[in-house]
């Protein structure tokens, strides 16, 4: 098999952003916020301009550009101004720690810039880790690092270890690095329902041992990249067993078709964006001024676009997963809850038109296409339609049965007449008179007493059902909300 010739390059700068989605335990939002505050995480506010250069190393993002990028109704959800408002509540902490990643093949220094925990509606959360690799590192080593770092499973990369310089702490895998160094208590809030035997799975249906990657690879003007490098960046192709640069295809036609389908080349040949289901990368020759603008967009506007699409995908997968586990004849309350969640998600959080700029809209729609959001949403709508049909059928049968009972009581009482026995039930009851009733009078007595019992039962049952429904809706509201006010 013929190989494609690949020239090794040194990067000018690499910035990597890893996103780990997780499911939050029921009714633990408030305690999680308190824990984050104790760990020196602070609420991200778009109107606080002092945060523009606090979490991004040598770079900064423009809050004004972020606000202008999204439409007003989207801004309300992505950037709530207080904890009492609904939306994505991001808590951030600057780290700025020099670290080193060691494997049996290479050793690569990197800087841990910052970390976020973003709390979203419907008990979805995201852990974000921002890293920076400075100039001088080989492109292949950076690819290897990114591909290995996004993997949480110790079994796959058991030869890799992470050491934190300055604190004499060594972590055997990324999982331990997150749980013991970046955010020691975060796993206490992971919802592991039906995942009792798992240690770090965050969803039973997601790519649980992998993080989503968003990357920027900057090269020097004197060492420009080629299309093969764009392909390698998109697929995180590092080095082979011999330590030479590797590429996961030997077919140039396939590579060109891949880039044509998945890349956004509006600023080619100096800058390419490539979107995949597990990686959103930017590869560029832009130097400092141009690189500043790219980092601001990737860590700002495009990061939130990625986060919103990941949120949409995960919620739709959760709905599909919950629906697949429902026993329709028995889980009536679960069906009602799922209908409520679908309606709440659609009404409050499912946005299609949200970007004001053409290039931003193009990339956002590209993300939606790659994540297959529309297809999953259409499937969710079909699910909702079938649930509605079931609920209507169930309610119709119940109402028809109740109407039959009431009709029978009405007809029988009309035939026999309740007044036949009503007088005997006034004041002190003459029990001797009751003992001498005829058959038809006994039937009238039974109809009268049972009718009163049924009426009392229906009144009490209606009140208890109304009260139970209110409590259920409050619980569902808490589940689909993030604000402190609704907890």
C-alpha cells in the first residue's frame, strides 16, 4: 500500500478545548453551584468585561462580539445575567498551570489555562478544559496528545501519564486528572442511574469515554500547511508505530472529497475550519493579529454554538433513550413527564435561527448537519405524536368508562327513584322499616348509598389527582430548569 508523503512541521501555537458532557443528579443543582463557589469557580457574565482575558492565556475574547453574534432570545438562554434566570449557567476558574504529558513515545509540555462547569436545563452539564501548547512542538506530537487526552479510558492508553509540574502530583490518566486535580468533587453530582457498575460514564448512550474537541492549530508563515495537514488536523492523525507522521487515508481523492464535505474554506488557503461529529478544528497560517481574532471566535462565538448543538443532541438522545425504556401500558406518569420535557425543550431551548452573521450561521448550520440535529428532532416529534395519541386514547377510555358508570347510576336512580328511601334515611333511622323493604326498595337503597360513596370518592380522588399533578409539574419544572429561583 503506497503512503502519502508527509512533511513534519512545527506548530506556532496550538489551543485545545475539551468538552465532557455529563448528566446531573435530580435536585442537585443548588448544591452543585455551592460546591463550585467553594472551589473558586465564578459565574460567567457577559457584561463583566474583566473576564475577557481571564481564562484564555495570552488571548482574549470579545464579549461585545459574542453578544452581537447571537440573536436576543438566544443571548437570554446562553448568557443569563443572574442565577435566578433560566439558561446556561457557566462557572469558570482560571488555572494557568504548567503541565507535562508523558508517554513512552514523547513528552509534551502544555499549559492548563482554565476550566468551566456549565449547568444546562434538563439536568445536562458540561465540563470544559482549555489547554495551550506553545511553539516548537511537532505537529504529529500535538495530534497524538489531542487524540489521547480526549480519551478518558485508562485501558486504551495505559502507557500515558500526566504529571503536574510544581506540585509533584502525577496522574495515570485523564480521568484521574479531572477528578483529582481539575474538579475533585464533580463526580459526586453525576447521575449514574442504570450505570451502577460504571466509574465515569456520563450517559448510557453517548460516547462515554471520549471528550469533544475544539482546536486551533497555528503554523508559521515560513512553514505553511497543505490540505493533507488539514485532513490530519480534522482526524487528529498523529504518528505511526515508527514515530513518523501518520495520515488515516492513502487516497487523495477521498481526502479532497472529505474536505469538500466537512470543511469551511471561506478564508482558504490561509485558514480552514473543519467540523466533525467529535472534533471542530481550525488550522491557520494567520499570525498574531489574525490569530487573535480566530481565537476570540473559536473560544467565544463558535464555542457557544458548539455547546448549544451538543446540548440539543444530548437532550434529543436522552428523550429517545427514555422513550425506548418506557412500558407504555404501565409508565403513564413517565409518558406525561416525557411529553412535558419535549414541549419545554421545544418551546424554550430549541433554536434554529440564532446567528446574525452569515459566516457564523454557515458554521452553526454545518454543526447541526454533522450532529444530525434535525433528523433527531424529527424523530422526537414523531415520538411526541405517538405519545399524544396514546395519552388521548387512554384518557378517552377512562372518560368513557366514567361516563358509563354515571349513566348507569342516573338511569337506575331515575327508574327506581331515590325518593323511595330518602325519607327513611332522615333523622333517626327506623331500622325495623329498613328490614321490611321490598326487593325494589333494597335496590333503590343500594343505588342511593353507592351513588353517594362514588360521589365522595370521585371528589376526593379528583382533589388528590389535582394536588399530585401540581407536585409532578413542579418537579418536572425543576428538572428542566437551572435557575436557583426554581429549585
